[in-house]
């Protein structure tokens, strides 16, 4: 722990108050509270664009004890709005680290609070559901914080993907590769791109609102619909793009938000989950192979399970073994599929990386 002399306070929308000490930047921040149960990979989690607009509880008792490293990132900056921990560590043991978590959060202007009973707080969120919250190390005046918290928009109905998308196109991989993949960036993680490049693909990443006609000039052999933050339902521009891609009859693969957008493009609604799935140990069953896999997940919205079951043109390929939520679908008669979880798994187990192989093989089969 930093043992900061500066007090900090956490206030939830339901009136729950937690007192603690300041960590990272001094200030005030708001967002939707959520929790991650992973014990490692905190830097990759903090830089995941899918967390944009959220204040994160790290359920593990000690966070920051191996410091931070420049390479352990999923985007160019920290994307969480704030951090809640029990023991946020300033000292670290890893010799390869570039610095401490405290300095890293300060540099990224992330307001944080430590000294909180995070296990009790996670239990509260699991019971009451996701809600907005506010952290402040500037003031402990609850009435002032209540007013500021009331101004924070709810995640339900909030379009955030365009805020974290790239501002311009960029490319990765060998330009002479036989496979070209167009990536629609709604908050893509770096290691998702690396998983495709490692399999011999040349990828070009496009801003969220790029018209499909412009994307087609790249002459892609397949399309990837990325993960990202916020509510998928108001993303009319992206839903329209996915519908157009389906008409192209070229292979399409979606992850997380991309999974939800594929469902919406097939007239299957999404919904706001009670508290979402975030962690490194969620069990999923592949209904095609009959095998189970331990997955990394980060999502607060899901695909309507009853609507999927009624859709004759959609095959359910994966289900969550904890709550039977929909974890994967395939559009019958089209080379299009998606999963709700994160097969790149940074951090997390690599059980599901076969899905990238499946995507590449689908592209090769389509080429032939």
C-alpha cells in the first residue's frame, strides 16, 4: 500500500459510501462500477478499450506488486475511468518493470482509491447490479459528490465505441501476405491484431464510422468486427456496416461487441446485463465440438438468449456454463461467426485461440 495521507471517498449511486486513501492522480472521476476477478494482467486490463467509461474494482487483494511494463498494454493509454483496490502497491518486485503502478496511474491521470474492502464491494455489486459511482480525493463532501454523480450518464444507451476508435487507418503484417483482413475498430485490442498477423494475415484497421465502400478498396478477403465499450444498440452506423458485409458473402469474425453487432444485424436484440462478466476463468462450452474452454471475458451487455433460440437462421455455437448466456453464434448459410468472450486472452488462458485459426481457415476455403 502507498499509505497516502490524502483521504479518498467512493460513493455509489445507491448511496453506499466507502472511505479510503488516494492512489494515482488526485482528482474526481465518475463512471459505471464493475469488477474483474483476475489476479494477474492488471495493466492489460487497464488499457483494454472495452473498459472506457468504467470505474474498475480489482477483486484481488494486491494489485501493482509486479509494476508496469511498456509492452504490457492493449492500447496506447489507460482506458478505465478510475480504479478501486484493497492494496494498490507502489513498490514492485519485477526487474523488467519500467515503473510503479502509482506513477503509471498518475501519468495517465487516473484517479484511484485503495484501502477498500473490495470483496465486500464486489458482493454488493453482484447483488445490486451495475450502477454509476464517483471517486474523489479532492473533496469528501458527500453532498457535492452526489450532485456530480447525478450528472453522469448511464451506460445503458451510451455509444462509446467511436470515442476509442482509431482516428486514421493503419496496417500491420506483411503487405505481400495472401490473406488481407479489414478490421472495423470499435475499440480493438492490440493482441487481437497480433493473433491475426501471427497467422500470416495482413490487416488494415479502419475507424469506426468508415463507409464500407472505402473499406472495400483494400480488397479484403475477410472482415473482423472488434470489441469495444458501451451499448451496441445505439450503434446504427456499425449495425448497418455489418449488414452490408454480410451481403458481401465474405468471411466475418466478431469478438465481444462485434458478437453483439452481428446479432443486431440479424435482428436479434441485446440487453444490459445485471453486472456483466469480467475475469479470466469463465467456463464456456463449444456446442459444435462438445469441448469446454476456460475463457477471458469483459462485457456488460449480452445477446438476448430467447431471441437467438427463435431465429431459424442463427446457430448457437457456444454457451456460458455458469449462467447459460449466449457466448457464440454462426449465421447459417454464411461464412460469419462471433463469440462473446476474448480468445486472444491477454491476460488469461489460451484455450480459445483456435478461433483465429478457424477464421483463417475459413478465409482460405472461401478463396478456393
